[in-house]
């Protein structure tokens, strides 16, 4: 009798484990699809709103608009990056020994999801590889701004 209970318990654990593995695989595929969609949508937002200053290739304009390639601004603190998009930026910034001094206007007219998508695109393009930005994070920072 004990053996049967033990066997049933083992069978139950194996079934639950297999189910959880399947859920993780599905979740992983789903999150990859979500990331790909966010990057694709972000590219459209970037082309419309950012490429004029930061250039299509993300290299920026010397001494004016900073590059978006492998910089701490892009790859670092997401909160800081979101605030730059929401509030604009009016400071000289030094990146890789070069100073950039052009003012970036606020882009708070963009929807939370658009900001999340464009920042996810930038953080995963031009040779960058960083985590995604969520619309919830943008929404939270936008409401704290008010």
C-alpha cells in the first residue's frame, strides 16, 4: 500500500513538472514574440521621431546629438532613459570623449506603449543588447511627473 501511494506521488510530481516545463517553454516563446513585436513597433516610432537627430544608424551627429550605440545612457538605468524621453534633455553630455550639446525636446506626446517600444528598440538595436522597457514603467514615471 505504501508503495502504491509513493508511486502515485511520484507520478503526480512528474506530471506537474512536465506541465510546468511546457508552460515555461510557451511563456519563453510568448515573451520572445512580445519582444520582437515591441522592437518592430519601436523601429517605426524611432523612424518617425528620433532618426532625424540620432540618425537611422544610431550614430547621432558629432557635437550635437549623441550616439545611441553602446552608451551608458542607453544601456544603463531605464528610469533615467524614460525621463529623458518624457522631459527632454538640455545638458551637455560627454560620451566616449566627445561632447554633445543639442537640446532634445520632450516627447511626452508619445503614448506609454510607444515610448516603451522605441526604448526597447534602441536598447536592442545598433549593437545594443539590454532588457525591454515596459509601458507600465513609463506610465508610472509619467504619472510621477505630474
